[in-house]
């Protein structure tokens, strides 16, 4: 197989980053994330519970406002904003590595070295999620026309028992995959970097994309692990987020440290 040419990250040209990490590194990150979760598990599980309750609140608000037609894009868009929601978990892993005190308050009230840049990055990710939700609505309209959403009880037969439904699923999956790949590449290393270093958001995002490119096989493997665990959480009615979200958050911190 032809080897992809490496790209020099835009952040600190003199700084050395690892390239071509082994495929098995993704499972090492997962094990390290589990170790951080199991060490003083209370704050991590409480953090996961907060994410779960917030998710229920947002979903309830969507139904109350009649936005149930964007429920599925919103659930998939959760992966777009997931890295910014996991900042507190990165902070716990960072403190554990430094043998510092860990508390839920310290995980929620995080002081990032980049200061307001991490907020700016979070705003960009939220805009990207809203763009994906709007794109999903447009794709639905292109295939089914401009008509009222039939409701969750009727959408499944429309999608899975008609040729138009299957066509929309294929196109929607392809477009959604592009959004997912882009958001994953600009955020997986950028958000931990903004917590850990004094750097602007755009430089961190550009550096994250480069690091993903230079370690593409292992990052594809990691993306599949994240998608599989999130899908398992959806299958549990989101209850699995209490454990899965902290696990992935801690593991993502170790992924960031691995490329340094």
C-alpha cells in the first residue's frame, strides 16, 4: 500500500510530533482511559451523569418545540460537540498524571491555558453541528418534498420500505460521514491541546487535522471504536453514556499525549 506523505503541523514548527502510530495504539488509549475512569471513579461517573441528564433535557426540549424531525441528526451531531463536552474529563486525566487533587468542581470549572480560545473552538463545533442538522433537513426535503414530518412512528417505514427512503439513507449517510470525518479531524487533538497549551483555536484545529492525517490508520481505528461505543449507548437509551462518555473522554486525552 502506498504510504501517505507526512505533513508538517502548523503549531510550533520546531515541536516534534509522532507519526505513523501503530494500529494497536487505539486499544492502549482505551485501556488508559479505563484506568483513569477506575481511579477515583466518582467524579467521572458524575460527569457522565450530567452529560446524560443534559442530553435528556435537550431531547425533551426538541419534542416540546416540535423539532423531533431533527432528532436523528442531532444525536449523530452529538459526536461533533463531544470533544468540547469532555474538557473536564481531559482535566481529570491531566491531574492524575501530575498526582494532583481531582474533584468534580475542578472538572467542571476548568481553566484552559488557551483561555477564551477553547470557547471559540466550542462555538465553531456547535456551528458545524447546526450546519449538519440543516443539511439533514435539506436532504430529507430533496427526497420526500416539502411536507410535514410524519413523526417518529412513521419515519422508519418510509425509510426502510421504499426505494426513495433507501436512497435518502445512502446519501444522508455519505454526507453525514463527511461531516463526521471533518469534525473528528479538527477536534480530536485540538480541544485537549487548547486545554494544555497556549495556542489559538484555528492553529490547534489545523494541527489536529495534520496529526490525524499523519496517523491515519490508527485514527480511523479510533474513530470506529468511538462510533461503536456511542452506538451501544444509543441502543441502551443513552444510559450507557454514564460510563461510555467518561471512558472515551479519558482515552482521548491519552490519544493526544501519544502524539507528542
